[in-house]
C-alpha cells in the first residue's frame, strides 16, 4: 500500500504546526507579513542610475519582442479592409476562409505552447531567440505567398513562433525585474505590444492607397523587423534569468545578475541579493510537484497543482473571450454592421482604437501596484459588460432606424470598451498567469497557458467570423452572457496575488486545508494589519522623540 503523500508547502511543515496546535494559515500569514522583500528591494535600487539604464535596455528588447506580435495583430485585422488582398486570394471580410487564417495562427500557438517548457533546458533567452527566428520565417512566407497554402503555412509558423516569444517574455521580465518594480515593469511591457500595432495601423492607411498586391505584401514582410532586432541584439544586451541560473546550479552567476540588475551598488553583498536567491532556492527545495522533465505536463493533473490549472484555464478563456476580438481582428465586419464600408474610415477607427488601448494600458501599468488583482479583474469585467450592453442597444437601434447618431454611439462604446479593458485587464495578461505558477511550474505553465489561449482563440476565430456573418450585431449578446458568468467564477476562484513575491504565492496554493481565495485574502489582511502596526510604531517613536526634546 502506498504511503500517504507528505505535503510540504512554501516555508513550513504542517506536521509541526499540527503538533503545536496552531492553524497552518496563521503560521503562513505570520511568516509572510514579516518579510520585508519589497522594502529591501526599493532600498537597494535607485532607478535613475546605471542599473536603471540596464533595465531600460531590457525593456527595449522586450518592446521589440512584444511589438513583433503586435504588428501582426494590426496587419491581419487591417488587411481585412484591403480589396486587393481579398481579390488575390478570393475570399470575403468574414466567413470560414478568414476564420481559418486566424485559426491557423491559434493552432500554431497550440502546437508551439508545449515547447515553451524547453526554456528550462536552453534558457529564457534561447527560447525567445528561436521564437523570433520562426516569426521572421513566417513573415517571409506570408509576404511572398504565391497561393493560399503558402500563406496558411506562414500563419501556422507565426503562431508557433509567437507563442514562444509572447509566453516567455513576461516570464523572463517577472524573473529579472526588481521585486518592488515587477508589477509595473511587466505591465508596461504588456503595453509595448501595441507599439508595433500603432506603427503598422498608421502605415496601413498609406499602404491602402498603393496600387496592386504590394499594398498588402509590404506590411506582411515588415512583420520581420522587430524580431530581427531581437535576434541580432539579444545575446549582447540582456542577461539570462537568475531563476533559470539557480535552477541549473549556476548560483554565483545568478547572484551577479541580481546584483547588476536589481541594485545600484551592483554588489553581491547587498542584502536583497541573498534574499532573492534564498527564496528561489527555497521554492525549488520545497516544491511538492515532481515531474521535473521539461516535456512532462502530467504534473498539472495532480491534486496539488489542479487548482492552478483551473485558474489558468479560466483566466486564458477570460483573456480570449471577453470581446476584444471584435474590436481588433474582426473590426471590419463589425463596422459593416453599422454602415461603415470604406477602407480609410475603417483603418482610421482601427488606428484610434489601438492608440486608445495603448494609452490606457500604460495607465493600467501605473495603477497595477496600487490596486489588488481581484479588484482589477472585477472592475474590468463589470465595465466591459456595461459597454457591450450599450453597444448592442445602439447597434439594434441602427438596424431598426439607421442614423449617424446610433452608428457614432456604437463606435463610442467600442472606444470605451478599449479604455476599460486596457486599464483593468490588459496589464494583467502577462502578470497574473506568471504569479499563480511556482518556479518549477512556470515554463510548463506558461506553455500550457498559451496552449489554452490558442484553443480558445480557434473557437473564437470561427465563432466571431461565422457568427457575425450570420447574426451580425447580436454577437455582442454572447459576450455579455459569457462575461457575466466569468465575473461570478472569478469571485469564487481567482486568488489575490498582489504584493507577494513570486515564491510567496506558492503558500496560497499549497497550504493544506484552506481554499486558495480565502488563504490569499488572509495574507492580504495580515499584511495590512502589519503595515498599520508599523505605522503606529513609527508614530509612537516620533512622538517619543518630540516629548524628550524639552526635557533635555
């Protein structure tokens, strides 16, 4: 008979606590609230220094990583307004062919996602390098396509390569960023996704006036620019992830990277260096998951990891099915439902939506360290449900009695959707999945996250393209219903991860006998009470000093 599983969670042994008649969750909360990692990180680094410049160089490479994917986001949606593209391949702005082109990229994402686990073997940089090389190949296949099979092959390879880049980049950024800046830097990195989109959306307005097939071929070839910059510069400008270095036993090198990129003095003697390395080592030693092979995803179906898998599935679906596809890939047929058929107005609205999204994503990146994760998720869902409800009402009125007023209001709701989605949801796209995964699960987990998103994307590609062709503006009803259900599920299932180090979050999921949402809220409450006690102690000390001055 098999022995019962010996459960070890982050930083504690529950058998000891049981003997002492202490609740496990109280011990964990007490331990975590005593941690001072955020403060030590802030103390060790002045951003406006040589170290800050190095961080900005990393951000530039990550900008290129994200922008390469953002360019396609603009190109494939923008080209849908090009008559020359449709004439060359012989299909319409909606329906099964356009759905297949979008779905092929998602299928490539599904196939490529499991390979993200090789980042535990060849490193985060190696994985991003391969992904960018594949993206360059895909851009050439699409831009030089002589027929639909060649174009479709490019779409598939683009999905394969982009998932390695898009999934590994936030993981890398979360692991290299100073602890106190992690949320903000990952959020800003997510906003840079749209830099490529803005540049290409603006360029597409000019390309739309070019004669012949070069109008659509040139934008597709330009998809290779940002990946080429990464391929040429990456190994000369950014370090390997310290967490990967610790994982493979190169601890001294990891310390040097942490010192160089997370402290102003660049000294490995800084307290934060030892604290970060210790947390990484502790997470590696205390993991209960096993399954260390990079190819083995069976760990996600074990009892101890199953809850993380549930969160990943729901969050992947949430990001894919919240309605953003209508105002991006499928904007052209969506605008046609309210009487906007010309190329220039469609491309102009598209550019405006992307710029709006980018600006408000940057706002979201700023507030992410001040708002809790669950608050952002709830606020995002409630506001986008409201905007989608407004959009379906005005779209219905347009179909009953067409007018510029109702068409303009529908466009306004699209812009408001972008504002709220970007502020509350977009910056979480890259951060929350990384936070809910422990170190040993992170590479495989982000691969699985990409795989689930790809599968959701395939469903969405056919659902929107065929659905909008069949039912028109009524497609909004589907998203309103889904987002309402997602709001309820998020409240009961998504734990709070704000202001915890990546390794500390393990305790939320691995503490026996307590539901993760409850555990996360207990930790947050403990931190708030500890902060209050610290403030009161400081005030008392200051008051004591004031009292003593007259007596001396």
